[in-house]
C-alpha cells in the first residue's frame, strides 16, 4: 500500500531538504532511569532535517476549522520527516540563530506508515 504514497513521501523529503534546515539539533528530554521518584532529565541531541514556517494565523485558523476548543498560540509550524523517534512536547529544536520549543505534535501517516510530523513551535 505504500506504493500509492511513495511519490508524496519522496516529494515531502525533497522539499524539506531543499527549503528547510539540514541536520539541525533536536534536543530530546530523556528521563534519567535511576530512580522513579527522581525528576531528573538528560538531553539527547539528534540531527534532523526540518522546515520551519512562520505562521501565527495559520495555527489559529487550523484549530478553529477542526472545532477544537484549545487554540495553540504558536509562532511557527514545522514539518519533520519520520526519523526513528517520536517528537515530544517541550523538546527543543536549535538552528544556527534560534531555539524553538515544541508545543504540539501531530503525526501525519496517511496509510498507517509514519511519514511526517507537524510540529507547533514557539
């Protein structure tokens, strides 16, 4: 079934590679496992490709169209290809000039196969 979406999958990766950031730091907050009562986190840095688009109005309109009551007030929307891990809220994305915090994560998987993540950033 993936053959139907292969063209779109390749196109998305090609556009992110061309217009986005290549190999930026994705800082993942990982809980230290030595004690379950301890709230210590360590940072694991991964390199990812990502495209970041400014869009305060877009995020508000999207939530309004989806009839959701919680409107995420963000300044940016990012698209990141599936990289073998799931992005989480409060993880960081560091480019050369800015550091963004992830406010929400939406998985785009048209046929059940993970293709892209849509991230709301601040």
